[in-house]
């Protein structure tokens, strides 16, 4: 541990500082939020048994309620949309936190936040200067929806596994890449898109002088879909529907399709009609946020390709962006963007200082507004 600290002292001090600022901001905004906007009932976590500190209850609003319920009681009605790894970790670790399941979920998210910041720093540093690395991390941690990294949500865990998988592949540690990818696909559906991305990485890195070794390394990568297949097998055994995570989507609103695929241009057209017909309220803000993020992520994908950001990263980026839209909505896309790490790498490479700092100011303002809405039970992503 001493050797690790000595080798990475500069990096660790930077990411610790970022995380302290981030968490202080969340605590302040939670205190401020009742003074800004009224509470919207129905989507707030309620601790019926008084196990957890009151000041943390807002960290489990919306999906957090489901993760804690699954961890305690197993899958309930329509909860099959939520993949198992995160609630399983909460269930395993809760006894070590005195039965405080909410505290356990937040601890997992914060620990994984520290880990993914370190992994992201190391990954970007393979290709870019340190100034780009630091800006990329700052853009990520203060993106408008980055508050989810401190909530009872899978974003921190999933991003840690994704970045760990890519970093292992870049260092040609294929078994580690396969295992981390398997855990990622057991956490979120889009984790399975690490398979084509890391497969491309293997193809680029292979050495034809030792094909026996390379084939063995290739076989390790077939572990990546194992997490998804394990969950599908569970759904098939228990509910006779291996695709139940897709079929229950309509029950979570946003007019999601659970039985047909909607193309991207159709989703944009649908949002254009909503913008023209919906009256202003916090949900209208969410519609605008979803549309603008969808456009921004698509634009940055094209710009990142033009700038030459690593192809394996863009394979994951493109597939992980497109797949949620196939249900016919951009709902939750502002949150899903958090794991599209090449998006933040590109932002870190922007050379115009005025543009870069202007974007960061905009991000921080929207971060504050979105966090306050979430804490008061209003839908953000």
C-alpha cells in the first residue's frame, strides 16, 4: 500500500480533492433544496424501519428504492429491469454496516467513484497529456447528472468496471479484461458492448508470432457476455422469459417500447413534437435536457471519431448510446451519458480555453439545478 501511494501520490491527491468537493456539494445542495423547490411526493425513498440516517434518505430516490428493495426482498413486480450485481453487493455488505442498507449502497457508490476516477486518470494518461486528463475528470464529475455517482445507483460501479476492463485490455491483461467485462454485463445491459470493443482492442494488439497464446487470450474475452447470460438464465428459470429486462420497460413510463425497436430519427421526431406541445414545469426541463444531451452526445461522437479517439472506445460509446434509444425515448440518457467516457475525453481535449471553461461553468450550474430537483423527487434521468 505504501508503494502504491508513493507511486500514485499526485494522482490520488487530485482525485481525493475532486471527490471531497463533489460530496461537499451534494451535502450542501441537499440542505438547500427544501428552500428552493417543493417536494414531489411518490418517488422519494422512505426508511420504514429507521435504519438509516435521515440526511441520506434522498440518495435513494427513484431507482434507488428498487435496488434497496431487491437487495432486501429479491425481485418484485417489474423490477427485472434492474440487473443483479449492485443489489447483490448491497445485500452481501449490509451486515458490515449494521444493517443500514442505504448507507451500504452509498458506500459502494463512493468507493467505486474513487476507483473509477483513478482508473480514468490512468487510462487517459496512456494517450494524452496530464492537462487533458484533469479536465476530462472535472468535466465527468461535474456533468449535470453526475450527482448519480453519489446515489444508490449503478453508475459508479458500472463505470469502474468499464474503465477497468479497458485499462486491463490496454495493458494486455486479457483475463482481467474478460472478468471485469463479465461483471459489467451483470450490472447493466450495455456492459455486453465491451465484448466487440475489447475484441477490436485484442485484434489491434495481437502478435502473430505466437498464435497459440493469442487464441488463449481471445477466449478470455468470451467471458464478457457471461454476466448478461447468467441473468438471462435466471430470468428464464424463474419467469420463463430470458428477455424480461426488456419486456418490463413500458411499466416504467416515458412511453418506452418493450416489444419493438424504434429508430433514432423517430425518437428525435417524437421529442420535437413534445417540445412544441408540452407546457413548462420541471418535467418539461427534463425533456429539454434529454433532447439536448442526445444531440450533444451524437455530435461529440462524430467529432471524437474525426479527432482520432481510440476506435475501441468509440465502438463501446456508439453502441451504448444507441441501444437505450431503441425503446423509443431519450429518457435517462442524461444519466447514461455518464458512462460514455470518450465523451469526456473529447471535452478534455478542447484547446479553446474560453470554450472549455464556459462549458464547465454551464455544467456546474446545471449540476446544481438537477441535483436539487432530484433531491426533491422530480425526475431528471
